[in-house]
């Protein structure tokens, strides 16, 4: 178990690091135009971060942490399929959330 002081130090340090990362783009770059290569890479940020956040939840979702639960795996597949078909992130996220909620409701 981690003590309260260490936890607050970690939270404070991560907050400062997050602020400095954002400030480097917004504060120092300011109103200057960004290079085309940087803009091209920034377009793919959400596409890279969302799967990185979701993959561990789907892949290690059972109680033992050894494999996926069928409901979460089906919701991830539906989300991926709807995202490919519609090319719309919001619709894909809602389709996956609906599938997960419906699956939990039915099979609990």
C-alpha cells in the first residue's frame, strides 16, 4: 500500500508534467504556424491514444487477468467495425458503448 504523501507527490508531479507538455505547444509556439510534418503527426494522436487506453481493458478484462471477456471483446469488434464503416469516431464509440451496455444488461 502506498502512503498518502507519496501519492500526492506523484499526482503533483504528473500534473506539472502534463501542464508543461501542453504549455510547450500552446505557450511557447503561440500564434506561430506549425510545420506541416507536425500538423500531420498531431492528426493521428487520437487514433493512437484511444486504442492504447482500451486495449488493456479488453485484452485483460477477466478477473484473473489472463484473457478477454466475450462481452468486451464483442464490443471492441463492433466499435472497430463501425469505425471502419462510418469513418466517424463518435459514432463508433457510441456503438461500442451501446453494445457493451446491452451485453452487460443481457448476460450480466
